[in-house]
C-alpha cells in the first residue's frame, strides 16, 4: 500500500509567493506613510504654520515610544502570541495612528476647543503638529512591530526554500514604497491644494494593508492546520530574559555593530525627511514636485541593487569591506550636497549623487544584517536584533529634532528666509489661507552633520573589520559554503 505524501501549503510556490506579496504590501504602504510629508515639507510652513523645528519634532515622534521600551515589549508579544495576532495588531496600530494624524492636520480639528487647549501650552509646536505627533507615535509602534513580525513570518513560510531571496524582495518592495510616495505626494497635494490630501490617501492604503495581512492570516491558519502546529510559534525559541540583555550589553562586538548601525542610519532616514527640500533649496527655481522627482531615485536605486549585493555576500563574502565602502560613499554624497551642489546648482550632479547614495544604502544593509548571526550567539540572536533596533531608534528619534533645530538656528539671520517668512505672514494677514511662498533655507550645516555621522560610522566599520581579523567572525567569508578545489586552495594560499 502506497503512503500518501502530505504537502503543506508553503510547499506550493504560488501559495508562499502570495504570502510574500500580502505581507510585503503591508510594509509597502507603511513606508509610503512614513515619508508622505517629506516631499511636501516646504508646504508645511505656509499651510500648517510648522517651523523646521516643529517638523523635526513630528518626525522624531515615530520612534519615541519604541525608545521608551515598546520595541522590547513587541518582542514579548510576538513570541507569546505569534505572527497572526502580532501582525494584525501592528497593522491596526498603524491605521489608528495614521487616522489620528490625519484628523490633527485637517480643518475639522483646527477650530475645536481641544486644538485651542493644545495651542495654549508649548506654543512653539502648533496644535496640528502635536496631534500629528501623537498619531505618528502610535503608527511608529505598529510599524516597528510589523517589521519584526514580517521577518518572522517569511522565515516560517520560506524555511528550507528561497528565504534569503524572499527577505530581499520584501525589503526591496518596502523601499519602492518610498519611491512611490516621493513620486505622487507632491502631485496629490498640488491637485487638491492641501497637504492633507496625500496623508488621507496613504491612510486608506494602510487600511488596505491591514486587509492584506488578514488574508495572509487565513492562509497561515490553514498552514498550521496542515502541519499540526499551534500557530503561536512553529519552532519555539527561548524567551527574552533579563540575563540575555546583560550578556548582550556586555559584548564589545554588539556595541560596535549597534553604534555602526545607529550612526549610519541616522544619516539616511532623517535625511529622507529633509532631502527633497534640500534639493529645492540648492537647485534654483525648481518646484517641490521636481525636487521629489529627483530624490525618489534614491530608494529605487537601493531597492534594485540590494538583492544583487545580498546574493554577492552569500556567495563571495566581503561583508566587512562592504560596510566600509558604504560609509565612504555616504560621506562623499553628503559633502557634495553640502558644498558642490549649492555652488553649481547642477541637476545632473544631484541625480548622480542621489544614485550613488542609493548604492551606499544598498551596501550597508546587505552586509550588516546577514553578518549579525556570525557575531552574536544563536541563543541570544533574537534578543540582539531587538536591542540593535532599539539603539537605532534612539538615533532616529533624536536626529530629526537636531536637524530641524539646526536648520532654524543657522537660518535665523538669513535675509532670504526672513523675507519669505514675512511674505507668508503678510499673505495670511490678507486672508490667503495657503500662501504659495517658498523658504530658501541654507542646508550646508545640516548636511555637514549628516556627513559627520558617516565619518563616525566609517571608524566603527574599520574597527569591526579589525575585530573580525583578530577574532575570526568570518565576516569576509561567504554565507554559502562551497567545496574548494585543490588548485583554488593552492592559489588562495599563494595570495595569502
């Protein structure tokens, strides 16, 4: 009698790739919402009365609760409740937070008594910015939780299959979300004459993302029934313990990686919040839409190259060297934005620098994240990832506030900025609700600060490579081990 071979749902190619599309769609829409205001930052002052400091505070709010410990709590929730509950909770938090932000910047909130009360304290931050920051805090909790949940979901569905490719594609799809919003946000804002419209559009997309994850959860329930698993954790892992935190924090290499991560990403994600306006200030006579059309090639370039670089690290290695090159390119690009672009006003130079920065953004993540399992014991790997993200969130929380404050401070005596601000005040006094006035900030110092983060990241990258040489972590070795012929072995020995 022949035995019937049991085939699980994830053994079917169409099913596991459908699962990838569903969870990646949620992250695609999340990345769109994160940067929905970045391409139209120059419109926030005339329309909402936000200064650069207020905008920086709003951008930082995404990470505040995560820094205060929510990110670690999210790890507990994921381990205890599983990917279905945690994913739906994450998507729901993102939608609720987005809805609060949308209400806060809308005309329906502006005239309420609550808005008046919010305006009565901390006047430097308008009531709309306070409400938007509250919503963005809640959204940020859901977004960070969703990132870890999606990684665990893909590990489950692609275990023993195309896991590396699946994770690379998910990251690429999410980054295309940034490209998409830099492409369409200025057009939507211009079409409807308000910055509220693109935020409303992205809020609806987050609801669609929640629905997508609910569909995935139905598929995941079926998979667990077929495999006879509970659905909380297919492969039970050790719970997050206080002793694990102590062991990780006492590890030198953990701090090298965590500080390298926070310094590098502090020059990337906060830069995305200001990049389009920086281009508009340094390229004379271009609109927010034209500036966004240039900047959008940064995330799309990174998305296109990441998969190939990840495959290179898998087969050839050289991860530590790639970290060094990524930091070097970051420094060069930010210094070009600081000094050469304002002097030349060259769109060709702007396009070229954006593309090179995208290559840097592909080099570092493709080398950094696959290297962590080589330097952190498997027993505490999950805990280490959570703590690295936590350290990263501290930088991402503080840097936008720093850049916004510096931008206002260094331009306090800028005649062109003062004239533009007076024009806005005069237009509003004359009854113009949304005056079309551009404020030409000098971005030199903020870009030098971003380059400074790159210099510090470069120092840690060199130190990590030196540690790897002394302690043999294998960061320069390929992830996929292949047999070496006798001839190749002799050639490698000769080279050494």
